[in-house]
């Protein structure tokens, strides 16, 4: 597997921001999804967007990243790839990310392996063909955590999985995104949507958390301390980031798994990434020098995003 960024897109920030802007600008074709609303085990709901194919065709389940959706640039890229090859695609939305606030006093988080588990089990029960899973960024870490918890039973659900740009060491990534240019650009962008959603949740459940502390939060550490950690059973941000990180238990995975991280990812420091001798025989690491955070754009301006789905899906299909 090889990747080299185009000459006109230098550096990790450019390789991260430009692909995302392409998705937001509407320049990427948006497929016609079919949406289903599923009832979660706790009575809440999850919206799943589908691109249908033949009943026995391969099905790719894509778990999006922080504040992502089926309209994120990487979801559109994987959707385009799947449609061109006769694959089906399912994009489950983490709670609150489908355009409608969810009902329960919870949201989603980087270690949400139980959510991943019931979604994959439900998909497996209804699909006759091969099943693969890809998790992007936050969704990638959560998917790896599911594989770790499921152990040898994971292979009965999916044939193979991949994580893309996952922050497998959440503390290292939290520190990286909380300083310098990353703080000014990415942290500010995430908090612009995360804070209003949290306040909607507070309106549903008065007293759920301290509104003043939420307003004062200036980075993801503070936000997670006020909202994410306590709502999902963690003591604080430190406890959440430690227990939810996938890095320490990658050797527990028992099905073919590809872990993709560019070494110039502004969110995920190269120094925090695992080495091949730390992850066990089921896990393959692909750590190209370039690519940014879920970027991997190729070709002449304005670029195309098919290199990532082509490489990842090709690897998945060849490891079953």
C-alpha cells in the first residue's frame, strides 16, 4: 500500500482541510440514501442511511467520526466507490448526528463499543452477503474497541474491519488538538456544533450537567469533563480518554483489521501510534508519511478522494 499527496496540497493541515471543504462545498456528488430509524436497546433511536445493492452483495458499514454523518466527505467517497462496484453501504449515525436530537440522556463517545456491537449484530442478522466495517476517526477507535471486547466472536459478525485516522491514544490526540493552530481551527469547529447539541440535551433533561461550565469550556478536554465523560459513565476526562483508547489492547483483536494513520495527521501525533510488534498478528498497520486526517486526496486540482476507499476496501476484501 502506497500513498503520496499531490504536490499542490502540502502539509498535514492542507491535506486535512481541503478534502473536508470539498464535501461541505457541495462539489462532491451526494448519493440518494434510504434512511431507516432503528430502536436502540435503551429505547432511543439511531438513524441508518443506506445505499442498496443486491441481497448477496458485499455490504460495507461505515461509522463516522466526531460530528460526522453520511454527508461527510469520506462517507461520500466510500459511497461512490461502493456504488461503482455493486456493493451496499450502510452509514449508522451516532446519536444526535443525523439531524435530529436523540431522546436519551446520552450522546456518543470514542469508546462506544456497545453501540457499535448492537448495530453490527443487527446488520449481520439482515444481510446475507459478506459484511465489512470501517470506522473513521472517533468511529475508528470505537470500532477497534468493539473488536477488542468481542474477541474471537467478532469474526462471526464481520469478515474484516478497518479504522481510518483513529485517535487510538485519546490523551495524545486531545493534547494535539488543544494547542496551536489545531486549537484555533479544529477545536473551535467541533465546539461550534457540540455545545449547542449539549444544550439541547440539557433542555430535555434539566440538571443533567452544569450549563455555566459548558459555556466556559474552551477545548475538548473541558467539554468532555463537563458533558461526555459524566453522561457515559466515566469519572472525568482522564478516565474517559484512558479507558476508551484502543491502543493498549490492539493485540486482543481476533479478526483481520487494518489500522490506517498518516504520520502528518494534525489530530493524531505520529509518536502516539502503535508499532507492528505491539498489535498482534491480526492487525496490519498502514502509516504513510502523508494524508492528513481523513484526507488522502489524489490527482490534479481540485483532487479526488477515491484512493482511500479503493485501498481500504481492497484490503478488506483480500483478507477474508
